[in-house]
C-alpha cells in the first residue's frame, strides 16, 4: 500500500528560521498618509478641472447659438433673394425698346438645343458675338395637349418635329448686330435664320418666291435643299400655326439676288420629295411699294402690249416667267350637278 501513495517532499525548515524575526507589513505602503498640503493640491486641481469643463461647455453653447443664428440669417437671405427673383421687374417703355434692340430671333434650331449638351453648343456659338443675358425657346411642338411649361419640363416633344425657334438677349446692342450676320450659317446640320427681334421690315418681295401646295410637315431644311441650285438663299420660311406648330401648306424663299427668282420659277416641273409638284409664284408687290393692281376689266385692251406705230398692230410683250397659278377647280373636290325644278301646279287649276 505504501508504494501506491505519493512520495512526500522533504521540507527544509532552515529557511523558516531565517525570516522568523523579520518586520511585518508596512502601514505606509497599505494606506497613504494624507497631509494638508496634499489635500489642498487635490482640491485645487478639482476646482480647476471643473472651471475648465464649465468654460468648455459655455463655449460650446455659445458656438451653437452663433451657428443657429448664422443658419437662420443665411436662410433669410436666400428667401429674400428668391423672392426678389420671383418678383418680375416691370420695365418701362424705354427699357423694353432698348432690350428689344439687344434681342435676336433664331429660327430653324435643332430641337437638341434644349438639352444640356446642345444648349452649351448654342451658347458657345453665339457667345463669340458678345455676352449673353438670356436664351428663351419658342415654337416647340409637343406630343400631348397640356400646359406648355409642364410639357417642356417633362420633355413631351413631338417626334415628327425636330426644330424650334429661340430668342437670344445680349448685354449690348453691338453684339446683337454682329450675331445677325450669322444668318444662313449651318449649325448642327441646320441652316439658321437669324434676324433682329425689332426688325419690322418686310422681306424683299422682288427677291422672293411664294410656295403653295406644300405638305403640312415640310421643314425649312427641305426647301433649302430643293432650291439650292437656283442661287444663294438668304432665308427660308414655312408658315405654321401658332398653337400647334403644324405647317399651313405655304411658305417663302428669299434669295440674295433677284436673278435667282427666274431660276426658281423654272422649277415648276420639279417634284418635291419626288412625289408632288408645288406651286411656285412671284410674290405680289403691294401698290404702296410700287406694285400694280391686279384688276381685269371687260372691254379694255391689254395695256402690257405695245403698238407698232403707223400700222397700229399690237406687239405682244416678251415672255416672262410668272410661275404656276392656282385655278378655280383646284379646290373643288366634288362636281356640282345642276338640278331642274319641277313645274308647280296651282290649286284648283290646270298645269
């Protein structure tokens, strides 16, 4: 059995005798002695720390109050600026006239100009003439009959109409005059029609032709292409409805030279879009501008013919291209049939 129990280690009691008379625990190490000086230092330190924390809290509160005041002031200034911006300034008659002199009309603009990238290109093109004050788009065709501003913001544009017009206001009149020289230039594959907004002068009828029988969806660019071989074109205009922007079926082409008009009148047999013929005529000149009245009276000789002197024979005037004219039967869709009235009989009598 003794062999199964663990072996007890031998204890050397000689070491215990060495520390039998040693000192016990030190009171100083267990509990520090608090003198008056130490207590005063601790109290002073606590008071300073409390003052710092109080001062820090006060500064934080002051800073928060200043931040709130600055925020409120900024909001008030923004609200005031927005209110001033919304309130439209009523311009005097003189100011309106001066602004109109600084405004130009730009027609046949690509519809892409209302987008960000196209707008930048348009602005950059006309910034070469001077500083721009504002750009307003007009004659935008929409796909739905709704408020125009809402339709414009929602980009509800008509798919078959890819052009629009714009008014550009410059800071100075000289810049507007310089921009008018861009009339006829090609911008984003479109020939621009640029003119002063205050220009009340009518187009020169002697350099222009009237176009009738145009398809309602005719674009200006198509007419530029149709008449390009006749000479230098100054402007093209297809007349459209003010509300729907749908064409009315007629328009005008103005050339830079009067000789180009005869070349345009000779295109009466040329088919537009390779389908239909359009009516090309000289523009009528009003009497106030030196034109003659187009009135034919019966029983009077033709005043355009000249007499040959003693013989008294009339010499016909030289042929002049006048273009195609509309006839009375052009607008008649149905043939009128004359009906005969039946003879009426009198009451109580014979026929």
